[in-house]
C-alpha cells in the first residue's frame, strides 16, 4: 500500500506559524491566496499589500514581494505599484476597519477607477488587533468594547455592505462575497479568489472578494461557535454571491 | 543661440522633473501649485509615463509609497495644507527608505490659511511634520533657474540616500515667470541599482522585496532608527549647501532663503550703495542646515538679521548656528504678505544704528 | 470508499477544533498531549478517514497534511 500526499502547505506560504488566535479564519484565507498564487504560477510576479490590523504581518506568511501600508491606504499603495509595473499582479489584503472605515475613500476610488488590482477583504464585523471595538460592519445589536450595549443605528448607523456598495460602480470587473464558515464555502472562496486574480491578469479591472470571517477572541466565543454565529447572523445580513462579473 | 525659455515656475518645476527622468506623478489639486499636475497630465504621456490624480493628498502620497517602492523616479507636489495631509505617508516613506521628490509650493497658514505665498512650513519640512525620528532632505531654491537644477539633483539625492527629498518653494516661485535654461544636472554619486531592493525583481534577485515600516521588536526598531540616524549624519556631512554674499566685511548679516533672500539681495544692494556694510547668508539646504557659516561669522559682524515670510521659524536654526556670539534679530511678514525691499532696508538700518 | 490518513503537524496546531468539527466521519479529536506553545494538538484517533480534506480546508494554521492510501 502506497500513500500519496494530497494536501500540503502551498509553496507561496512561508513555514512560519501565524500569530493569529486559535480558530481565527485569517489563516484559511491566507492559505487560499497562496494556493491560487501557486496554481497561477505567479509567485515571483506577485506583490501583496498588507493592511494595518491583525493581518499587518501578512508578509511573514505569504512569500511574495510585499508592502506594509498605512492604515486604510493599501489600495493607494497598490495603485502606485500597479501603475508603474502593470506586468505585476498586485493584491491588497484588508480588514473591515482598514477598508470600510479609515480607508473608505481609497477603496471607493480604486474601485471607481477600475484599478487593475485585487482586493481580499476580510469582514469579521469587529476590530481585532486593537481589542474588539466596533467596526463599520458590526451588526446591529452586536456588542463590542465600544458599543457595549449593542450597535444602535441611531448612534452608529447601519453595517456597511461593501460588496453591494462597490458593485454600484461602473468600473469594477469582479466583486463577490464568500465565507469560510464550512468546507463547502471554503471551496467557493478559493474559486472566487482565483476568479479575482484572473480578472486582474486578463486586464479586466478592479476585483474584490469579501470574505465573511470570524474573530473568536473578540466575539467571546469558541472557534466552532464563532463559525455557527457567522452563519446564523452574518450571512442573512451579508448575502453570499457574485455581484459583478467581468465582461 | 540661447536655450533659455520663458516659463512659469510651477511648469518649470514639472519639466525639470521630467528631464531628470521622472515618469510617475501622483497629485491632488491645491493652489498655488496647480500648474504642476496640469503640466504633468499633458507631458507625462509623451514620455510613456503616468499622471494620476489621486482622490486626496492622503491617497496621493500612498500612491507614491507604492510607486517609489518599484525603484522608478516619482514626484508629488502640493501646498502647505496638502503637505500636512501627506505627513503620515512621508513618515512611512522615510521609515521604509524609499526615494521620492516632494515639491511644497508654500502658502500662508495655519489652517486653511490663504492661497498667497509664505514660508511658514519651515518647521514642518525640517523638524518633522509627521511622526517619528525622521528627516527630509530639504532644498530651498532662490530662483527658478536654481529650482530646476535642485529638482534634477533631488532625484539623485533621493536615490543615493534612499530618502524623500523636499523642494521647499513658495507661491511667488510657483506663479512667477522667468527665463530658464534646462541644464542636465547629475551628481557624481554612486547610486545603488534599485533592482537590489525594489519590488518586482524577485526572480532576478532570488529573494523577495519587503517594503515596510513596522517593527514590533523594540531592539530591531531601535537599530533601524540608529541606521536612519547614521544616514542623516552622512547627509549633514555632505549635503550642506548655502550661498554667502558680502559677509567678509559686513557689520550686519542677513539670513534669508528662497524668495525672501532674493528681495533681501535688492535691499543689500541699496544699503551697500549708501555705504552700509550688509552681507547675506542664504541657506540652500534647510535640512541639513548650514550652521557652520553662522558659527564662523567674521569678527566684524555685529548683528544677524533673519528675514522670513513667516512669524520666525528658520531663526531658531540661525540662533543655533550663531551660538549667542552676536545678537540675532527677526523681521518677517506672513499670511501672504511679503517683506518689501524698503522694509528689509529699514530693519537693517535700525541694527546698524 | 477511498482510504486516507491525516497527519497533524503538532507544533503548528493551536487546538481550535475546527478540523474536529469539519470531519464528516469524526475520526479526529483533541489529544491529551501538549505542544511547545501549550496547545493540545488534534489527532486522528481512529480509522475511517476517507481523504476528503475537509479538516485541512478548515485548518487556519495549515497544520494538517492529508494522505490517500492507494491499494
């Protein structure tokens, strides 16, 4: 009887253990991005832009050329790089505070210019690194350290549906929302990430994949409970699907 | 035949950058520097470059972070409030040791201030602006001719030191027209090949590029700071530039830079015509500041008069240079007002007694 | 039915349990051992792995390798 290895660490991932909390889904998405880079054979021609937030150390885990940007500015950094080197594949990896709050202007205008970059947007409805504060994507009634009585729309407005908002723009090539709550969704997420990178390689403009994710530590849940909470609470408000497809 | 052309300052700044090989410009409109982006939007496509209007100064400077990371020559320009918005990004660029050139066509502040010329961003340019222990190489041209030469030189300096370089001009320089000859200025420095460090050469180098400013390990961060400081000391050794006129026999030395120095030169000529011995030290590099000529003033100098289009900023560095050997006085106008030839003449005469 | 085997890279495992939850045949559990980070790594404790890779797909730490046994 012979054994064949059918699942192993992608080549574009470093061998470093992540600093993420147990059960944090960042690691799943990192792996999917690295697998897509490997499958497209573009490791040496790919540039990542890390955000500020938990994924600030992305460059320790994905082994491509990499920038570490200021908070929210990853799409601008990616724009500058891609405009000078259109031959490179440039992606940003941003959380909800980074992308939808402080970096709202940068993401909207990068999308609106049809900037030929790929954005991986991690929406876990909370600020992770700073300790669980309210994000623009925090659900109504969800408790965080800065909305301890639950998010109240009168004070804080409503959670932003980034994928739908950006899909109203003419220029973007591909926009999808996926999740990593279950294996079947993980497969879909990888397909979406691959489509997004392919959209860029084909020169069809801005692509964004919003990934509904968890933050077990700041949600105050076990990792498995967090995935259930995501399915039960986030998916109904943030429907999964493709909102924009390349022509 | 002369190669001189009559050009508006802002356009000349832009053309100088293009002739220095800069093909990438990211900017945002703000008066009084709008002719720079306007000129670039038309000129850069001719040389196969990219002009991009950013959604804000904040985005613009971060586009520069991304573009400069590729090792190609990049330029951004703005005016005072816009530079404030860029200050975070400039700190990141300095920390990540990326080369780029930033032109600040200064206007009156603080706040939204006004749109007329000023020199009130001296502190911002030379003492920080953004957070952390970083320095901008800061050049202060006195004429449009000198500005074009400094801009060309700035790209070499930026690449040699892998540091942002600021051209500190004022609204007068941006808006005036003057005859200019575009000379090829090239420093004879051994500039490292960007392929050694820049984004996009992973296959050639066999190693990825990592452009960042984060350092969570305090020992590493201290070491990085020390490395930057060592670089700044090298700049202080090598990049001090100033012009000295009639200081040898002077009773009073005027210290002024940029447009103010130009006005002061006319005042000095009038004073000399009346038999009064007044000289000028005109810093051309504001960081590193020329402390030495102020420290080495001839014994005959009885007084230093600092003239600025601000409420008194460079005077602090002049005092550091003079070290209390002679009194240092100030005359300034601000908010878009400029000192006249006569006002400076009067201020000097008061000191001459 | 294909036959498989799961190997947990114990030093990389953070004991989150997502693999245990994901396994359709429930052949994984959290072990009693403690790794150098202080986590109890997951392990395959019984036969029945069908090499479906669902555990590895859900592992945030890429701490799982999956083998298919070929007869």
